[in-house]
C-alpha cells in the first residue's frame, strides 16, 4: 500500500504532467475547508478533486493494478490485477472528510 502512495508523491515531486495539472487545479479552483488534501499539501480542496489528483499521481508510476500479461488461454493464468491502487486515495479522502485522519 505504501508503494502506491510513494509512487504518487514521487510523480508529483518530479512534476509529471497530468498529476501536477490536476493537483494544481484542485488546490486553486476547488478549495474546501471541509474537504480532503492532495499529496504534498495541507490545504483542503473538494474531496472528488483530491481523489482524482491523487489517483492520477499514483497511476503515473504504479502500474501493478493493470491486466498486463493476462492470457485467458493459459489455465490459471491471472497475471495482473485491476485497479486496487486507485482506491487508496478514495479511502484517504473519506477518512479526512469524516475527521478520522489528518
């Protein structure tokens, strides 16, 4: 789990395009004192914007949650997973909005 978050933080630290654009948009256009934070900031914004920005940052480097290599013609071959890495920003935002995490 930590690797997904570190992928997101790394993508932002290296100023990759989509995560940086989405993070900046969330912070500047959608402030919300009762919302959630984007990686690397203590400012809160609309939860859905924090989720999109953080998920984009995670996905930039962490491709474990894909189905690359899946081959249904090989019995029992289920290489790859789908999307589990994208869910962590949702949980973080929900916990922040509910006041159960800072």
